C-alpha cells in the first residue's frame, strides 16, 4: 500500500499528460483566440530546411502551446499564480486597484528622434506650404491613474517626456492635455479604460476640448451628442494580462446627429459608409474598432455640415479613432493616415488635397516606440 502511495503522484501526472494528449488530438483547433485577441499558430509544415534550422521544432512547440486544451484557463491560472507570488506585472500589465489593468512604462529611447522628425516636418510645411502643424500626445494610463497602480511598480516617464517635447516643438504647436485629463479624472470621470490602453470617449472629448484653441474651433458642449453605452468591452490590456476575472468596461458612442458624414476607408479594398461608427464590432469582445473600424492606412471623413470648410490631415495611432469623430464637427474633410501601414511621404497628400492644417495625434507609448514616423518626408 505504501508503494502505491509513493507512486500516486507519478500515476496522476501520467494520467494528466495522457488526458491532455487525447484532448489535444481530439478537440478541434481554433484559428483565433478572442481572449488574447490574436491568431493562433497553424499546424507546422515539415521540410528539410525547417528541420535543420530548428524552425520546425519551434513551430511545433508554439502550435502545442497555442492549442493546449483549456488554454485560457491555464493562461489565467499562470497570471494569478504570479500575482499571488507578488510578481504583479509579470506580462507587462499591472493588476491595479478597482479593476484597472495598466501597461507598465515603455522605454522612451526613440522619443527624441521621433519628435525631431515631427518638428522638422512642421518647419518644412510652414516654410514651403504655409500649413501649420499641431501635436497632441496622450499621456500614459499609469501617469494619469497613478492611484490605481500597485504599491510597487516601475516609474513612468511622462514628466520628463513632456518636458522634452515642449523643448523640441518650436514650430509645431504642442498641446499638453495632461492637466485637462488629470482634472477630469480627479472629478470622478473615467478617462482611460480599465481593460484597455486607450482613453475612453470622455477622455477623447476632454482632449478635443483642449485642441480647440490650437485648431481654431469652439468645442461643442456635451449636450450636442447622443450618448449610448455598450457593455462587455474587453480591451488589449485584458487580453495581454491573463487576468480573466476582471470585469469588462462599457464603451460609449457619442453621436452628433446634426452631422452629414461620409467615411471612405482605403485598405486594399475601398469601404464607404455614411457613419463614423461601425456597430458590427460591438458584437466582439474588443469593441474599440466601433470607432472608424480600427486601424487602416488611409481614411477620409467628410462632413457637409461641418462648422468650417477646412481640410485637416491627421497623422496618428489608434488614439485618434475615438477623438476624430469630435473633430469631424468642425472640418469639412479629415484625412487620417497611419504611418504603421502607410509608407509614403505626406507632402504630396497635403498639396494634392489642399490640406489646411496637420495634426499629429499619438499616445506617449507609441510615439516613443514608433519605427515608421520618419517616413513622413
């Protein structure tokens, strides 16, 4: 009997491995993980080159890892196990207070290079075409919502980064929205999502109001918008963290019914729609693409009822998607370009389309790590 007890852990382990193997072979393989918001590894193809290079072995390991039975459970178990051991932020996401999942700070190494590119571009556009350039950079969630961070965390670099940007931008008009966002947050408003790295619609509206002085418009009051909240939003920090027990966010659509909108998205094919909100994405866990259908290289928003006839070029990351619908109230045409997917210079667009103003709109994390912004000229 004692021998049986001694062997029991090994027997349980072998049975467990056997059951997991049978489940791995028997269960259908998914192409996409909705929890992690990524495509899973496909079955590897064997070839002599891949075998001898080690690529086949790595692909097999990744394939098994991605298609293990109960993968979401094991990912979550690992996340909470690390959290219990005091290793908060093990996957680059802090499990903060009140359900906030906050990315740890990014390296600011490339920030001065990228801001230099923008300032040089602004100088050229001012001198050659008399087109002014504005820059708005969203601070990090960890900076604004510092009280939601765990007791032990890495230092955020927003203070130094924004001071550096103020020194760099001389021709470009720099809009520092930190104070506005901090004031709104301290007044009890949610300006960043808890499960996602983007700002909320209220956060975007706060930045929109701050932009008015530089872009030459009078911001609309909140009462101009019909607001609808949609529950069940699980964002990118949720999918990265593995903290599956975190409650979801609501995503809000603020729609100005007085507008007459036409949206054209060019991304291989051309998609046209008379609305800035793509409601089909509300059926997904990640509902943020409800704003302008998510990331695309080139998009145009036209509004016949805008308060001006000006054309605005927005060079941006995804933080622009929830803010541009507010800007559409004031510009007859907005051209949005994402340099991560568009590799041509901007001057031909400005000249061809008769652009009146340029706005760079990035989050501090993306601006500090972007590898493509130098392609603007």
